[in-house]
């Protein structure tokens, strides 16, 4: 997802290729503000390719600190993945 800094995905840990992109966000300007959603019209057109990319990433990297399990319900696990760090962390804790 071009421009996304945080993505929310759902995947089946028994078959990582059963995955989908739920939402994509950019970081807010100030720490503590809500994530800024990216317009759904800019999401990828090929859900099969997206599913494979998400599944491949999660199969190898779900234990990284940037990948957080939000919910686990049977074969549907929801993850929040930080693709990029927020500007306030890169600036040493202060908003830019």
C-alpha cells in the first residue's frame, strides 16, 4: 500500500495465504492523536496478490515488534503492522 505507515490485516495462521488488507493509515502529526485513514479508493486492485504478499510477510515476520496481534478468533487473526515509525519517535520524542 503506497504511502501507508500502518496497516491492519486479517490472516489465517493455519494458511497465511488466506489474508486480507482491512485498513491502511498514516501516523498523525502529534503523538496521542488518532491514526489518519487512507482513502479506500487507493487500495490495491488485486486482492489475490495483496493476500499473497500479506501472507508471505506474516509467515516470516509475525514475531517482529512492529507486528502486533490485535485479536485472535479461531482461524481469523487481526494484526496491526507498523511499516514506518512515527515522526515524533524519529525526532527524539517531539512532534515535528
